[in-house]
């Protein structure tokens, strides 16, 4: 007589499911779940541990993924997490170099420009924006630049690059800035 397991997710809002004895379930999750008495159950468990350890490293996303599952995309060399709306790539937390790191770049990627001592973030418009304190700004406050400025002076209040574009003042307002 086969014994069935009731499988419960960590997220209690997701419904439990039954894992039948003597079977191997390959369709409920990205892992092979083995019911009591399943043939070759030990091999399946060991392979599951390998898949988890390597974050399902593969050029294609795992099938039957669950929310919160991670996947290392070997094609883009990016780690992704599965959300309720699909896979979301995680950005790199920091890269140190004198020149921009090689692509592909994704919005949210960060790069510390060691030649200019600037922390830069890759934006949705395909540019590297950076944060810099302006004149009279309190420590830690400043302006985010994307390299283009509106007005006759740049957002630091000094002469320099000009042209069309936008910038965001963060944390304070300085009347010397041209908007």
C-alpha cells in the first residue's frame, strides 16, 4: 500500500498538493519530488541538491518555477529571481573600474568609476547616471546627472556641459541650479 505525502509550501497562501507514493513528480516544481517507495529516489534527491546548489544554471529558465526561485542564466551570466509576473534579473551590486564595464548593461546596474570617484547607475534610457554633491549641499545629498543638462549652467552651478536632458535633485534644492 502506497503512502501519499501532503506537500506544504513555505508560503501558506499557496495550496498544498499530494505527492503519491511510488511516483516521481516532475511537473509541480522544477525539482523531482519522490513519493515514498519511488524507484531511484536517492539519485533524484542528489540531483535536486545539485540543481539548487547551482541555482538551476542553464541558458533557459527552469520549467515549473515557483515564486522566489532563483535561476542563473548562463547565456547572459545574470542571476534572476522568479516573481509573480515572471523572471526578474538582479543587478550587479558594484563594479570597480576606471572605464564602464562591458555589456550587456541593465537598468539598475552599478559601477564605481575609479578614475572620477563617482558611483554610477545604468538607467532606462541606456546611459550611466551618477551622483555628485552640489555647491552648498549637505553631506550625502546631491544631484543625479545623466550627462545632459537643461539651462546655461550645469546642475552644480558651474559652467560646463550643457544641452537638453533632465536631472533629478535629490534631498535638497539649491536655487543656483537651472531647471
